């Protein structure tokens, strides 16, 4: 082997190593979410169909797998384990509210509003085990949830005053850098946070933050404030994942027809004796 | 056009102006709609489709396609009086309510508007040219007869209610009375908000609150049947065309079937007006396709949450009422046999 050939091989090897290093750096940069895709008005483009991959809807807090309450459902009705989505895993209930939470948990099979296909409220709509779609326009961001066909409109410019408390609340949004911040008020006291009986009052104030973390994931954070129920504000956070199927589309989950027997069955005409 | 500018002193000039403006589509063609950032005609906003123009032209109007101003004013006056639920004595009956029946909602609940459409058409149906629904097939007649009979029983306070499944989808909060597809002006909540992104158009009706998310990427219809069908959209010039098939059981139109193929067209006709047209092809029910045109007006008001199912105390009450009536009849029969 001549010295020239050896030198050329050495140079190629160095170049290859440098290329690999650069590629790795590039991948890392993307994963950290350096530069999100943008809409025509220069905002991060949050359009898409998103879904969580966690068990927050069963229980916001850390929980081991446990049996369900309907014996005939067996493993199908069991609760999958979860590491929890609450910062510090502590939900700071006031004493009376802590007792109410316990009671809710005991009565969850009948008392959880999800059982009756009621609108889920915020933030629960985000982490139910169904996809939702963000439809982002400059003046409005529509959140359309597959569960119960629930929707809410986030007002980005001039928000009208909140007319009356509602199930999905009154949402007003703005951008803080690349984060969509949504201030949610006007929520009624009829919804829960999860199937474990975590609850709130009509004084609930939620501040949500949607931040791109990679092309196909967002970070979702929700700060919960409700002086009638909690001794201090608390926070949950979780990733939202993009549904990447080529044909991804929200389907109908109009659950009214799945709960009518449960809700009205006792009022059915009985077979004549 | 602002009608306040025309006073009685304008006389013939007004008539000429009205005659020139009458074929609205011509005016519409000359108006250039604003565009979204990606170049689509911008249909976005909240649109109000309240009107007292009937779907079908009253038979007495024959071939009359448009009202004159005077006729329009007269029709509005009479129709507003006729529709006024507070003026109907249940014992006497009126509108569609038979004597001795039930007038279930008073005027408080209505928000149907009090004007006919701006085009002064005598019906929302524009085809067939007589402004009326086409002849029904034998299956269509069967559906219509059954529906009329059930409605009559409901109006007489004897609703068919062995279970919720005997009640219309609207009462069950599964589909909205007027939300469609296709959208048709109704008793209240005649509002829709349109959203656009480069890939989708979204139709959000206030009535029963769910969003119809329509892909614009040319993907074929799916296979699943849904209550609101399966919608696909594309642009034809400045018109958004939405094609819907795969309805689960029926559309929100009375007597319709799952076999419906619906084509809706949305065209901006002015800064504050949008023309919504739809063609219904349902060979199970009607012997030919038919088309209606519903002009919409821009609204400054937001869409509110209409939590229909959550507040549906009526369903339990209807069923409980039917059971109570049965019990009373049973007891009366027992007394009679003693």
C-alpha cells in the first residue's frame, strides 16, 4: 500500500465519521423540536389528529392495574396501570373535597358523567382514549373530539364575553412564542377529571399549553385552579401523539345511543302480563 | 344592498333597480370573494340561515317563482301571524296542530326569523321548477304516511313511545333537526360556523354541536356508515362542493333514506352573504333528484354550546308519560269491567 492510498483512505474514514456525527446531531436537533412546521401566518402548525398514549382518563394519579367493577367484563373492564400525569403526583384537595373525591371513587360506576355520554369538559377531553383534531385558523382554533362529538372553539382575537357556564367552557387563546396558551373559564361543575372521581367545582380555571416537541408530538400542560376544591393550583402534563395513519380521520362516536338503555331502560314499555 | 336607501319617493327608479338586481347569481359572479392565505375562497365565519321561506312553494302560488316587494311584505305579515304559537288555542288548533291537541312549544322557544330569503323566492326548492318536492316512490309514500300518522298521535298528546327508539333522532339528540346534512332552516339554532385549513373544511352547526370535518385531498369515500354520512369536498371555481354518501339510516330530512347521495354547494355572493345549495338524490324515496337554495347571512354572534343530550329531560318525561297513560287506561278498563 502506498502512502498516498493510505492517506486517501484515512481522509475518507474521517469524512465518514464526521458525516455520521453530523447526521446524529441533525436527528437530535429535530427530536428536541428545533423548528416546528408553520402555518401561513407564521405560527406553529398544530393542525392534525392527536391522541394520548396514557391511562390518565382512568386515573390521573399513579395507579397499579386494578379490577373493573363489572364482573362480566373480566379483563376487558380492568383498569390499566399508569405512572400518573400530575406533577408531584399530589392533587391538593381541601378536606371536604378529599372526602367527596373518595365518595366519587366509590360511586364511580354510576356517578362518572362519562358513563352517560355527557360532554367531557376540559382538560378531560384531551386525554380520553379517543383521537381529537386541531383545526387551526388565524382567528379561531377549533378542537373537535371524537368522543360524543364534543367541540370547543378557542377565540384567538376578540373573544366575546362568556354568556353562561357550559360543559366545554369558554376558551380564549394566545401565542407565547411557539406555545398555544388557552385560558378556559365558564366551566360548569358537572364534569370530572377522570374515572377515579377526581372532580372540580364551577370555579374551575384551566390554563392549557400546547407546545410542539417534534414533528409528530406536542407537549400538553394544564394548570388547574379551583379555590372551592383545591388548596393551591396544580399541574398535569403529558405528550400528545399525532395519528400517522394515511387515512386517519375522526369517526363518529355518538354515544347517546349506547347509553339510552342504561338511562331510560326502566321507562320502556313492559311486556303485557 | 341596503333597503333603507329606497323610499316611496324613489318610485319607478326602485322598480328598475330591483328588476336589474333580481337575477342575483349574475351579481354574485361579479363579486370576488376574499381568499385564505393558501388561496382558497374564504367562506369562514358564522352564518345565519333563519328564514320563514318554506321548503316547498305553497300550492296556491302555482308557477310564481319570486315575490314582488309588496307580495313579500304581505307574505311575511301573514306567515308570522300564522306561525305565532302564542296565538294558537289548543282547543281550536291551528298551523299543523289539530283541535284538542298539544302545542308543545310557545313562542319563547322559537328563533326561526321573521323574514323570507333575500332573493324573494317563494320556496327554498329551486328544482323541480314548481318549487315542490318531486313525486315519491311507493316506499317514500309508505314512510311519509307512517310519519304523518305518528306526528298526528304526538300532536294529540298520545306519542308513540314504547321506547326511545320510537322517537325521532332529533328528540334523542343524535342528529340536529336543522343541522343536516343537509342544513335546512328550522325552529331554532339556525347557525353554522365554517373553518378552513389547507387540507380541510369544517362545518360546525350549533344544533347538537358536532363538527363535520371534510377532507379536501381527493381521498375516496370510506366504507363506514355514519349518522352524518361521509363527506368529501373539492373546489369548483369559487364554489366549495361537498359530496356525501354512506348515511347510516336517514338524513335529517323527513322521510329520507340511507340511500341518499347529497351534493352541497357553498358560494360567497357578497361580503355578508353566502349561498348554500344542496341536491338530494334518494331514489328510495323520491322519483327524481331535487335541489334547494338557502341564502345565509353573516352573523357577528358566536356559536353557543347546545348540550342537547345532557339537558334532555324530555325523553324521560315522554316515556314516563306514556307509561302513566297506559296505567291509567288499564285502571279505567278494570273499573269498567267491574
